[in-house]
C-alpha cells in the first residue's frame, strides 16, 4: 500500500514549484508560452523585431497544435495573426539544433498547408513569418537579426512569395530596441526588465498567487505529458523488440504456423512485418 501524501509533502512540492517558477526567463519556452498568451506582449515583440509601429495583433495562440502531412500534431510555441491577416510563428530556441534551416522551412510549410482551405487559389495564400529567437548566434556572423527571403539569383531581386524567415540573435543585448528586448528575455526578475508590458506579465506569473497557481498547473501538465510520452516510447520499443524477434525467426526459417503459434501474431501482422523487411510474402 502506498504511503499517503502529507500536508508537509505538498508544502515541499509547492515550495519547489515556486523556486522553479522564480528562475524562469522568457528564453525558457514553457514560461515564454504563458507570458506571450497576452496580445499586447506579442504586439510589442513583433513591432520591435519587424521595426513597425503600425502592427496590431488580432489574435494569438500559444502551444498551437497544427497538423503535418502525415496528420500528426505539431506544436508551435506562438501563433499570431495581425489585423491585415499576416501570420506569425514565433519560436524560442536554446538549442542550436532546434533552429536549423530546415526546421524553419518545415514550420513555414506547415503554416502554408494549414492556412489554405480546400479549393482556395494559391494567390490567396497569406503572408507568413517564421521567427526564431535563439539563445546563441546560430548564423555566427555577429548580427542581431537575420532576414531570410527567397531571391532570384540571376537578378538579385526578391522572389516575393511572402514567406519570410527571421532569426533573432539573443546574444546581442545592447541599447537598441531589439537589444533591450533580448535583455528582457534573460531577466529572472521583473524589476530588471526594460519593457513594462513584459515586466507586468512576468510579475503576474511569479509574484501573484493566481499567476503562480497557473504556472504550477502548466508544469504539472508537462510532467504528465512527459510521463505519457515515456510510456508511449516504451510501448514502441517493446513493439520493435517483438518485431525484431519475429524477423529473427523468419531469417532462421521458422514456419509461419510456428511463428504465429509461439508469438500470437496474426497472419496480417506477420505479412506486414515481412513486407517492411523485404521478406517474400506468399
């Protein structure tokens, strides 16, 4: 019989959660997703990155589920739409591997595939921006921001497909508007932040009871999700081991009848395993 959870255990967990929340920064995607659920925060970020004061966000969705071509759900950190219909995917990346060029291309293609309804003309494709805010200078050229757009090599002119990719180098935290924004992405304490809109939102999640409870519930969901993914991986690995065992039996000339009898695999499952490994199916 498992020991019951005591009030002391709960108090310790709550204190541990609070300490973790206090150490969060905007560059941490879990925290960034919560802070930038607020339209005014996303609006500020986009206005600074795109150097526009006339940009207004119509709606914003954090951890937005979007389907790839295989029908699997892919989560985007932030998905926003402005008042002119332009679509923005904003991602924070602490790991260079997660900000590779083909990841940006992949996200851009996901936006196109999911914002186009059946029967729509391609001319109606919305203008899109995939924005990576990276902890390191992924491009390694020392610039604070990198704009990637397709060009015609022979003429040097813009291809004008309206699919934009932007990398923001969070290493540069100077006194420009963008530099101050990146400074705020690394602040642990709201009082040290340059932009009051962001500071107020950070303060809410770190210093108010309701905000801390909200963040704690997000952390619980992440833990449960991690456990579920772990169990799913175990099932996949178990299935792979099972398939490898059957493949070994096939390679050792064990008859189909014996394989099905000893493993419980169905004729259809056995044929599927054979096809995947290139065995002759009779």
